[in-house]
């Protein structure tokens, strides 16, 4: 228990504040093992996620950190959760309707026409989904759970304060998205994207790293995503 409190304190001390719509993705030379254990995670954590449609402080903190190397994008979450809701289910189950989970949304070319959504619950059940715009102003989306990210790794670990999650996304798998216009990032590359959490605890809350100014289309509005900037 004492160790977990120390780790949480270090997350807060090592976290960084990002300017609006500018989310740094730090390059790493470290070998990252996807096991849900954040004790060896060295990239700074960003300020806590907030209520997705107001920017207000969440009831329970969620910290996120992003890093990359030449082959993969890595995302880590530290989620405080006093009442974990969910269970171990089959891959691609619609856990966003029932379970506490963290999510990452990626629109690599930033055109707002298609993007990838990945969600992971506290029990390591995950889904990967491709969303394609099917209306002129993108008020309608076609979703496909048949889409699979080859080499995706996603593991959560339940802790005394909640749960932590690590995700690995191979760039090679994103290159296969039809009409995705994906290009492997280099230093300075910018993608549109956002990080989320759904907390079905005592009070249901929908959290985001970059809150939305408008809720016209709910979560499905990549025009309001933040910017993932790949930095050294």
C-alpha cells in the first residue's frame, strides 16, 4: 500500500501540463514490456483527464502518458478507481457500454474521415475498432469491430488504488488501413487524437485528455481531437 502511494505521488510530481490541443509523444530507447506494471515507465505523465464536455475536474484521477520508437506507439494509463466495474470478456466485446475502461482515439492523417478507437478494461479485455464517416458533415459513422490491429498488446493490472494499463500499437498495422493515408511518424510528425476514460463507478463520468467544446456528435467528433506531436 505504501509503495503504491509513493508511485502515485511520483506520477503527480513527474506529470506535465500540456497546452491546449498539444499532446507530446516522447521518443524512447527503453524496452517496454506490456504488462500493466508502470513502475518501469519513464515517460512523463500528462495532467489528469477531465470531464469530456466541460473540462471540469473528475471525481477520480486518470493520468496518461504516450511514447514511441521507430516501430510502435505506446500508451500508459494510471486510473484511480474505488469501485471497479467490469469483468474478463472476449476480445471485441462492447465493453464501452458496461465496463470501466480507458480508450485511445487516433486519426493519423487528421482528415476527420476515419479513425481508430481502442479500449481496454481493468481486466485486460480490449477492442479495436475502425470508424468511417458516412455523412457529408460527419454526423454519421460506420463502425467495424472486424478491423484488427495486428500485433496490438493491451494489458491492465489491478492495484490497491485502481488499475493501470499499457497499450502497444505497431505502426506497421496502421499502414494497412484503407484510405487511412498513414505515414510512419518521425520527430515533428503530428496526428489528431485523444485519450478517454469511462468510469462507471458511484457516478458515471466520461473523461477526456482534450475536452470537447461541442457535443454535437458525442465522442465521435475527430475535428475536436487534440494533436499528438512526436518529439524526442
